[in-house]
């Protein structure tokens, strides 16, 4: 399993976040201090440590592939949306929900940068989006890429962590995000276990 290193990023704080807070000062208010960011990051790190030994093996077992990277850095910073490559996490929720948000980004990472296929390879004979479209049909791109993410995350919530309230919280949080909500609708209208099985078969051919 990869080592997940969760650290506050002073460089992103100084050279990216600070300018964004100036731009959105009226809407966002004051920028949190470095000390506050470090404290939040430590809380995130401690909470993630409670779950990673369950979540990481379950992800790789579900897809039948492993993370390409042996060390995955998670950079925390205020004012920047969550993303998976590189993994950057905002301070917008408490530590408990951070675990779910980080799992979401790690699923993206595993789907696109694994021992069978990597978007970062210079020679890609297969475009992953086309393969997912064959499996799930024609969707808005943001919805399409979140169908496999949500299916795997549903498996983590229900079958690994056995905490269905996390699933409900996640679904509720996407009600104002149309592509995410559409992806959840697709997953809930289909068998998430079959979706994962189809993905596993796909990666076995790549």
C-alpha cells in the first residue's frame, strides 16, 4: 500500500491561496493563519490514520490493480478546490468528513494512475474515457468520471466501513452539483457491485 503523507503546503498558501483570498475577500473573509492550517492538518492526519488500513487495501482489491506511486503526498491549503493530481485538499469540512473527501480523491488517483494504466504515461493506446463510456453510456464528462468513483466509494461506505450514514451524507452534499448528483443517480439506479466488477474486468485488459 502507498504511504499517504498529509501535510500543509506553505508554498501554495503563500503563492496561490493568498491571492485568491484577496480576490474573494468580501465573500470569504479573513484567510486562516498558518498556525490554524497546521492544526487542522494535524487533525486530518490523525483521523485518516484511523481508516487507511481498511480503505487502501479495499480499493486495490476491488479493482485488482495497485497504486502506481509508493508515496502519495496530500497537500492541504485554504481556498483551493479538492483535486486528485496532485492531491490538494481544502479546509472546508471537519476531520471526519475529510476522510471521505480524501478517499474520493484517492479513488480518482487509483482509477487513473495504477499498475495497469496511467494517464501520466506518454504512450496511451487506450483513452480511459472511451472505455468508461462503453460501460456506462453517454454522459456529461464530469458525470461520467464520477460514476466509477461513486460506485467504489459506495462499496467503501457500505461493505468496508459499514457506515451507511456516510453514504447519505455524501449524496446529500452533491445536491447542488449536477454532474456529481447525476453520477450518484446512475450508481443508485444500478448495481454498484456489478459496476466495480466491470471496471475490474476492464483494467485486466489494459
